[in-house]
C-alpha cells in the first residue's frame, strides 16, 4: 500500500496531505478576497447612483435652471419697458409681463430646491441668503419701474421710450442682476459651479471604484481559474484521472461569473458616465447654454433701451451689452454636442442680432428709429431666439430622460450583485472542497 501511494504521489513533490490542503487553500482564499471585495463595494456603487440621481443631479440642474430663469426674467422686464402700450410690435406688453412673472415664480422654485441641500456647499448658505436679499431688491426696483411705465408710457410716448425715471429704476435693478462677482447672476453661477463640483465627486469616486474592481477581481478570477486548471492537471497525473468533474465545474462557473461581473460593471460605468454633469453634452451644460442664450437676448433688449435713452447716440452701456452678446454667442458655439437643428436656429438668431445692431437712424426721427429697433427686437429677433430656445429645451428633455433611464438601468443591473458574490463564494468553496475530498480520502 505505501508503495502504491508513493507511486501515485510521485509527481506531487513531496506528495503529502499538506500539499493538497495548500492547493485547496490558495484558490479558496482568492475566492474569499474577490467575493468579499465585491460584497463590500457593490452596495456603495448602487447607493451612489441612487443619491446622485435623486438628490445631487436635481440640485445641479436647479442651479443651472435658476441662472436661466434670472436671465430670461431680466430680458422680459426690458421687453415690457420697450413695448409700453404701443401696438404693432412683435409682442404685447401684457405677454411680456406674464413671462416675467412666470420666470420669477420658476426662480423661486429653483431656489427652494437648492435650499434643501445648501448646507453641504462651502459658502453656500451665505450665498443663498445674498441671492434672496438681492432678488428681493431687484423685484422692488422692477415693480416700481413697471408700475410707473404702465401709468406713463402710453402709445404716443412709446416711440420715445420709457420715462427717464423708469429707465433709471431698471438700471438699478439690472446692476443688481448683472454686476460682476457680486451680482445675482454671478452668485447663482457660483452655486452652480459648487453644486457641479459636489456632484462630480461621488461620480468620479464611483468610476474609480469600478476601475479598481475590474482590475482586482479580474486578476483574482484569472488566478483562481489558472490555479484550478493547474491543480487538475497535476491531480490527473498523480491519480491517473482524466478529469475532476467538480473542479472542472468550478473552473467553468468562475469563468461565467467573471463574464457576468464585467458585464455588470460595464453597465454601472455607463450609468456613472451618464451622470457626469461636467461634460459638454450633459443636461446641466445644455441648461447653461439655454441660460446664456437668454442672457444674450436680455442684453439685446437692454441695448435697445440704451439706444432709446441715449437719444440715438452710442453709449458705453450699449458697448457693454454688445460685449455680453458676443461673448455669450462664442461660448454657445463652442459646445461640441450642440445638435444640428439647434445650431441652425442659433445661427439664424445670431443673424437677426447682426441685423439689429447694424440698423442706423434713417431719414426720419430718432424716435422712429428706436421704434423700429424695438419692433425688430420683440419681433423677428425674439422669434428667432424662441425657436432656438424651444429646440434646446427639447434636447434637454431628451437628455434628462436618458439620464433617468441610465440611472435606473445602472441601479437595477447591480441588484443581483448585492447577494450574488456571497452565493458564488459559498458555491465555489464547496465545489473546491468536494473536488479535492476524494483525493484526500484516497491518500488516507
């Protein structure tokens, strides 16, 4: 009997139960390492997807939408003052005022959404309070300007623009809105950047976790499969067995487990990539593009107001508004993922602005010229802007749905992996033990 055993274990070097136990322990430890690593990580990956989708992303979008509402609101105030009670212009004073009220209400909604998580943003609470205070002051100036304009800016006076006191009140309001670094828009942009940074941190962390899981688990599974294949070859030589069914089954199931794991991690990575709101085609970036276009249209209306109040003479304020329009157009056109139809509408809108700013006083009065400017700004130019804004809104809606779908798909794809690593560990360890058990018994 000892001679037979010595012959069978001649290739095991030195052919002892300890050697067999080592062959069992090494893949088992690798299985435990891989399974426990997955069990500890997958829940966090899935949870982060849910938090970003339900909390972080809505706050980033709320910040970018707030910027849009503020820009649009300021532009509609300028339109109300341009229109007065005049007939035959591109828009009615009542319609412009209704749009102003809608934007003011929407801005309050976005502020409320931002307020729910503002404590997590550095300097967020103080910036939030400052925006609310300045917005209240802005509303007071605008309310005064609109009231006086409604009382005094009748059809006859419309050709000459609103009264000086109305323009002055609006200029105070516009300064509060557009002042560099301390204005309402500048502070709203600060909140947007801060919210975007806060949202990108867990997304980048999740992507790093996925990469490390792919690397670590890929190496561990490859090591497990390799050890099992080598063990089967040595056992077949030592014990004159062609195949060990249980170890062969363990090898195959480990390979299948690896394929399923990498498929699930690839799906999770796709979901995390979709949650990256810093990309040029992200929902928040497109909202910023929409806000920039609204700012351009507001700058255009303010330019016309300055032309009226300046008596047809160029002013420094007109140059400032022209610069705001030019820089905004340059920023939007630099977005690589801007859809073709939206790009076409944008080019049409930019063409109307060039037409507007090239209009010069004709043989008639300055009042007739400024009336023509107001008609074009609230007519052809406003129509072209609205077409671009509408197309961009459709793209944003499509991207928002894609974001929600990717988030839900990523979360659902990881549900099974909350328990699958535990099942795989138990089944694989059991199969390895059962596969080696006959050899140990045979030795004894």
